[in-house]
C-alpha cells in the first residue's frame, strides 16, 4: 500500500483535475470512461485505507481499458489519465 500511496501523491493533483474533464469531454464517444472515473474516484477515496482491495480495482481498470490501451481518437489529456493509472497499477 505504501508504494501506491507514494506514487499517488505524485499524480493526485493532476488526476483530480483532469479525470472529470476527460469524462465530460470524451464520455459520449467513450462511455467506458465513466466507469474508469468511478473506479478512479473509489481508489482516490480509499488511498489511505490499508484494507482496501486495490488489486481488484486495478484489475477492473485493466479489463475496462484493455490494459490501458489508448484509443486512437482521444487527446493527450485522456492519454495522460491512462498512463498515470497504469503507473499507479504498476506501483501496487
């Protein structure tokens, strides 16, 4: 848990700002992103909870995003969300 907390502290400010924007801008064309946002919000809310099942959340993210595969028709901000979530996943 400490590794993911450390990595999250590096990414938190930016993710908190861009995840809602990406959901608003790309949510119609990529409805799966709404689920990505829901899981991200859950991770954010539980980052200090040692008993939270991060592995399950990240498995869900891998499933939804096809292992963080970036769609061809998205902006760099969308790409940043996926690369940041992948970095968090790898830190767990």
